[in-house]
């Protein structure tokens, strides 16, 4: 069943036991507390959001329907212990749930990057959820599903992508309002690459003495920001 708040045109109907995929590739994890670890990325097709600064607009397309067994085989062939399920918005496709469970059963350390507008309640509890809270600069902050914050486990992470000082102030307010400090999970403050100077963000974090983690996307420094499949 498709999510009820789907606000875009669905131009494919997933086949049973298949997931529409944009790409599967090995790299090093570019962000979160897992930064630098060899990871297989499974990028699912389609997104219900349209963030102003989106760096993966190529994931908006239809992708290719790939059998779950084939996905797991490719993950095995790449041989990374970490697997990151990402998008697009991975939770738009219902077969992502059995895929994540199968990968956990097989002993992989699975993380999920989600845009935060769809419920995470059906995600296997062994999966590390990296939950975006969309700030006003994204143009998508009214899509945040706040109930997701009540579902977080201690190993999960909350990510704010910040376009400007207004986003930073807004994120700080959200952290205070929802008492996100001292909950045990990592709070990631990530400057939009090429838009917000990381030096400014570090200065603000230190000035406010807040226990958040600066989250830079290291793949954009290792390769060019436009490089795909890394
Ligand atoms: S949620 Fe992610 S993929 Fe979707 S528009 Fe925003 S940044 Fe792009």
C-alpha cells in the first residue's frame, strides 16, 4: 500500500519481490557517525520531497526494478559489512522493509537514510535510522513527521541540513523543544555544501556550547560534489 500522504505522481507500480533501484555501489560512508567506513549503498528510486538544495535529483526517476535476491547477492559480492539504504526516499517502496530485515538477518550492519516525512514505525529495530528533520531553507519543513522523533532508538541519528543562519537557529529551537539533547542519539548538523561555510557553523556551535556533531559530506571532498556512485 502506498503512503497516504504521497503528494506526487507515481509513475511505476512495483513488481512483487522487486525494488526500483537507481544504483548499488560500494564506497566509504560520507556522513553520519559511520563516516569513513566501507559501505555498500543501495539507492532507491523516487522521492516525495523536493528540497531546494537536493544533491540527488537523479534519484527522482523511475529506476530499474531489481529482484530482492539479486540486491542481496550484489551486497554480498561487494563484501562491505555496512549497508546503507538511501534514496530518494527509501520508505516509499514497501519491499524495502523485508530487504532491510533480510540484510540484518544476514549479519550486515544496516543504516537507513530517510527524509523524515514518512513513518519509521515499520523499520526493523536492528536498523540504524538516520532521520532528517527538514529545515525551512529546504522548503520542505512542513512535511516533517514529528512523531518519528518518538520512535528513535539510542543508536539512531537525527540530521539537520542547514542552508543558512536561520536554519541553524530553527534547528536549535527544535532540539530544545523536543528535548533532543542528552537522549543518547547523535545530532548531526550538516552545512549545505557550497552554501553555508563550515567555519561559520563551527563558530555558532562553539558559541552556543551545544553537543551536536558537525557533519561534513566527505565524499564531496574526496571526489567532486557532482560525482555519482561514490
Ligand atoms: S528528501 Fe533527499 S532525495 Fe528527496 S528531495 Fe530532499 S534531499 Fe533530495
